[in-house]
């Protein structure tokens, strides 16, 4: 394991006479012992005191972060510096999913991290193996070849990519398949992860929605300036539109919550061959509850506005 050259911790919150004074240590153990000695000055109930830290190894590799310290007797007191770094590196290395976010949410987060900073996962795994030695090199992986999260035993039997990357491939195909409406499910509420039952609900509702031959709430219309907006409320004499809003998919219908624009007369809209992905939501397992939304991507019709003839 690469030796540590220096660890610096600077308290950012708490008693004024203790803040802004960098403390330097030669090891994780020294730094952690110092944090425990400060424990009585940390919040006793609620909140935490921030501590900024920098770790420099002998080869000049540097890692910076923040500890949120509470008293020693508290759960998750964030006083063990090495454990803090291992947990953070394991999370962004694709190895540690927090149960509250679900595996689909973890997949999306890691994918987005890699898009913003290519090589993120590999860098964190290198930190774990060669600088923290946790886990050992032979115990790491295998990982999804695309999104970099650890593969389950079942996924390993079906190739080198995870369930959600397979779903992304299916979604990409659906977007270009004539006649396809259902594209994919995604996490919309914080308390649920979509499953096969949600998929059945979505397909059943979209099938009924597709039976309506007229412009529907959720479909798109191209305005004269070339912008795409969605139908948000349908009256006899006007189809009101929106460029935002939340679209709930019911049993064969869609309702929108949000602001409304003036809209266009129904006699001026003309269906085009184009289809465009739109986003909807419904309740997980059709059971209304706070934070229980399931997101849905589906292909919507696209209309254009035809000028009125004199």
C-alpha cells in the first residue's frame, strides 16, 4: 500500500477558537484519534460540524473531502477518516449501493458521473486497491462493461452488462421502432424502484391511450417558430399547450399539472409521421402514496400547426 505523506484536517464549523486551524497527521489512525478527542465539542443533538481534509500520499496523489462530525456515541458519527474515504470510494467505484436509492438509481448516478468525468470509477477503484488496500485486488469486480456497477451473480450469467444497460439498449431500439409506444421505466419517486408489475401497468395504460385517434394530452405540436410543446388540456375550441408540467398516465388517459399556454385551435393541427419521446408518471403498483411515483418514457405523436385558410 502506498505510504501516506501527510493528512491535514481543518475544522470549518463549531466553536470559533477551534475553526480554521489546520491540524497535520502522519496516518489515518492519528487523524481519527484526534477527531475522537474533539468529540465532546461536536453537536450533541441534531446537526454536525464540517471538517475539510486533504490526504497526500508519498507519490503526491491527493484526495480531498469533507467530514460531517457528530459525537462519538452517535451512529454514523463520521470520525473514522479511513472508513469515510473507503465508503466514498466504494460508492463512486460502482461497488456500494445505498439501499435507499435502489439499484436503478445507482446505475443512473454512476452513469452520469462517468459522463461528466470519464474514468471516475476506475480512479476510485485504483484508490481502494493501491492506496487504501480495501478490498484486495482479487476480490474486486466483475463490473458492468458500460456503467461500471458491480454485476450480480445472475447478470454475470447473461453477459458483461447489467440489467439496466440491457434496458437502455431496449429503449434505444424502441425509440426507432415504428409503432412502438412503451420505451422504458425510470425512478421518479424516492421510495420505489420500478419492477415488472409496473411495466405491465404502463403497457396496459399506453395501449388504451393509443386507441384515441385524436390529439391527446402529452402529444407534441410544433409551433410556427419550430419549438416543440405538449398538449396539456383539451377543450372543444382550443388545444392548450405547455413547455413544462407533469404528465400523469391514468388508465387510458393523461392529465397534466402545471402552467398552461394559450394553445391552438384543433382544426389547425395536422398529424405528422414523426414520433417523439415524452415523459409521464404513475403510482408504483397503482398504490397512491407520497414519494411513490414511477417515471415512464413513451413515444408520443407529433402534430404541426397549419395556417388558417382565408
